[in-house]
């Protein structure tokens, strides 16, 4: 067991899912709404993930998720974004 805490928000009220909605907005900068992910390669997704994980965030005191994961020995810091295509 990893000992990781998971939190689930209600699916409909978007104001209760601020980080989720913000991350969706970041993804939409690269993959527009209506993008057919069946033709997107995992390499393209990995490049976007790399860019998002190296983007400074105001909520992280202008540090990046990558910096926090790299420099924190604390297993409770789980801010790293990961995205994999479900179909190939």
C-alpha cells in the first residue's frame, strides 16, 4: 500500500474543483476542445505534461510541481501532473 490520500469532489459543481478546472484549462491550451485523442501520440501528451509540470504556479508560491517533487523528501507532496492515453 502506498499510503496516499485521495480526495474526490462532487462531479457537477465546478467551483468545488478549482485545481481540476485550472489543470483542464492548462491542458486545453495544447489540446483544444473536441480534440480526437485517438490520433494523439503518447509522446505529444508527455511533452505537454513536461511543460505543465515545469510551469510556475501562484498557488505553489511561484514554484513548479517538478521542483516540489524533486526537492521535497516529503511523500505527502503529491502535486505532480500525470496523464496517459487510455487507448492506443
